[in-house]
C-alpha cells in the first residue's frame, strides 16, 4: 500500500529514505533511519517495531540480507541498506496490486498497490538521474513513481548523517512529513525548498555565508509569510 526508496550517499556519508502512500502519516510507520547504521523501509503488512529491531541487528554487524530474513512473509515488503551502501529487499508474493522492487548502486525502490506496474524502476531511474542533494533525489523518486493506485494522502523524507544537528551549518539533516494532503509529494517538495531556505538564512545570520541581499530577497519570496524568513530578512538587510 506504499511506495518508498532508501539510499546511502557515500560522498556525504548520509543515509536517507522517503515514502508516499494513500494512508495517513505513512512516514511514521515506514521510515526508519539511524546515523552510521542504516535505513529501513517496512511496508505492506509489516510491523512498525521491525524498523528499530532491524537497525539494532545492523548495528551488531549483520548484513542487510541477514537482518531482514526473519521478517520475510508473503504479505510483507521490507528493505534495508547499511552505511556501506549494501542493501537487501524483499517483496512477498501476496503483496497487493502492482508490487515489486528494484535495486541499484546505493539505493533500493519498493512499491505495492502501485498505480503503474513499473513504479519501482521509475523511482530508481529518477533517483539516479537527479543531480541534487540526497533529500531532493529521494523526493524526485517519489514524484516519478506514479503514486498509489488508491489515491494520495501522505509523504515523508528522512535524511541524516553522523554529524550534529546544527541549524547554522550547511544542514544535511532533513525530517519532513506531510501526513494528510491531496497532493502530498508536491507539498513535500515545497517544504523541502522551505527547509533549504531556512538553512541558508541561518548560515548568513551565523556568518557562515556572506550576506547576499539578492539571495535574501529570493529566499523570502519562497514563503513571504514565514515568520522566521521575515525576521531573518529584516536582520540581514
């Protein structure tokens, strides 16, 4: 009942995952990412607790294939990737509708109840073709999926690395969720753009970037009513 993608970015030493579905708050149930350990997607009729359990297994040094093996069931779809980019994915024979998965270099895409029979391949192709930061690549994959055959409701993207969560740095960490929206992937894209604007403004405020008045104006134009962007732009002008 879900379309998801998990990935490892070796250049940025980042792990990430993204999901869209015709269920409320799919991100909470499907995505499980732990810095320096791995990223997991648990979907179809899987249990939400499996994500942390599999991450614990990866943390003990098991391979992704061994870590997900105990959870293979006919009605389950599950994928794991570790911080070396090694992945494993399983789609049970009883998963609903168009169901399947594809694996590529440092990423796996999985789909069930998909609107398009080649949804997983479309996701992987879009991910690999997009030359942007990891979060944007993951969201591009969702946009290319064709969506859930039953409709659209939620989407989420989660990216994290080993470094600290700092708002005044070039922020690689992303945790954005759209729990109920008629076009959740488009809304997720908008939130990601707004997130990047906040990060750039914080960098300028902290002196990590030179203040560029033209860029400040462009960032404010992304969401002129955003309280933080309004305050920051006033201080920077």
